[in-house]
C-alpha cells in the first residue's frame, strides 16, 4: 500500500488518497476533514467509508490482533469505524468458540471485550482511521448494573467511549445459550441509563428480531415498546430487525413496518449491516427496487456496516467480502442517498464529528 496525492482536473482540488494492492483508489481519512474532490461513483468504490457495525472481538476472545484488523481496514474504503466488542461471551474456561455448536453453554454479557478494545486504543490507535469505541456489555434483560458500569468505564477510560451496542433486546440465535429477551418490565428498567446516554449523546444500537418465519412479527412489540418509551434516544436498529430465523418476510411487509416506525420516531435509525439482508432480501430481483426506493426515501436514517466478527481465523479477504456483500445495494442508490449513507454524512451528523462527506460528481 502506498500513499499518494492525485490531481482532479475537473474540480482543481487536491485530495489525499490511498491505493490498495488491488489497484482500487481509496480516500484518506484526512480527505474527509473539509472540502474535497467530488466522488466519482464510476471509478471509486461502492463500499462504504464508514463501518458502523464491526466486532473487533469474538465470542471466545481469540481475536485478530487489533493492529492487524486496522491494517485490513486501511486496505479498504473504510476510514470510520465503530469498535464493538461483542457484549456476549462464552465462559473464559470454555473451549467452545462457536456458540451455535454448543447449545447449553452460556453466551452472556460481559465487560471483558470492551476493556480489551479500550486498552488497545490506548496502546495503538491508528492515525489513518477514525475509531469510535462502543460499550457492548449491557444486559438488557438484567439492566440494573448498567448505570454503575457506565460510571466505571468513564472513571477508567474518561472520554473514550461514544456509543453503546450492539446490545440484544431479543436475539433468537442465542436462545440455546441462556439469552432471554428483555421483557416490557425490563424495558422500563432501562430508564436511568437511557437518560445517561442522552446526556452523553451516545447512540445505542439494539439487536431486536422482528420475528421468525413461523411467527413473522412475534417480537416486534418489544422494539415498539422501546421506541415508544425512549423517543428522545438515538436508537439504531441493527440489521433492520432481520436474522437467519426470518428469511421469508415479504419485502413490502418489512418495508411497511420500518417506514411506520421511522415516521413515528424521528430519532430512530436503521443499520443495514449483516449479509443476511443482502442474501435473503435486497438481492432478490423483485425486492431490490423496493428496498432501493425505501433507502432513497429514508436516506438520512440509514447507517452501513459489515457485522464482521474478528475471529482469529478470519482474514482480510473475508472482511473485504463481507464489505462487498453488505455494500452491494449501494450501487443502486441515488446520489443523495449514496452521500448520506455510503460516504458517511449520516454518521458524521449523528456523532457531531468534524468531518464531511464529499459531493458526488455529476
Ligand atoms: Zn453484530
């Protein structure tokens, strides 16, 4: 990889760029600090400059080393990233690494991964990427200790965390590993930490399955309750509520649910991370125009992400593949939506970051 400066005759603007080994031209972090050359969608990547959903830590703690993960990112279009732990971990003394193959073994919320991420940030924050540390420890079905732990994080790592999540309201994939959905009563019990999140201006990313193929909207009431109870919080709904348990919902029904909630709750945003969305929804021929129209309409309410998990065995190639899959739909967005979602404008506004997305070339 080498750094370079290229000259855009059309706009007579200089922009930093980084060329990767495969020859694609990726922009530097610095190029987002102010006005920059317009973005040429024909020659520059369709993958996003922001990955708002990246798990730097896996369930079993055996991770791709932090510096190595960052070098993977540097080779892609991504310059801004949310550093998620994974809140839920296998027991420290377990030999299981894939919870889905170990039913009965608990996968439960813990602070371990967040502390490792914070220590890594202190030791070697990269200068060519903008990393946002996220608290992922919160147990939404057992929330009493959350506020005290937030205070502990602030004491140990003042000013370093700026996000909460991904946290699980209901995640059916972990039902065999002791995860229980938060109840409506539990959602009431979030009140103290939700106030604290508002005060600190942290968004919270919530994983909450809409339902499953047998009962398509079985769990929807939980997300509806959370949104109604905390309308002033910046809530990001992970994966548009989808999962491997639900791959057959009609696009029109899915979009109707999302549209209604976006209309009712102005602070709600959707995270389109995880390839399950492209594999089972966006890429279907009859669905794609519907989802593209939806994303164009609600373009200020959508955040991109890979949902990559930095398991030790995963490689740069796997990361790039996930980025391509989750970004495939970007190619069909209109220029306004492309700038808001893919070029980072929504993310910069959400976090009040002093960065700006380039305009798309006409
Ligand atoms: Zn995730």
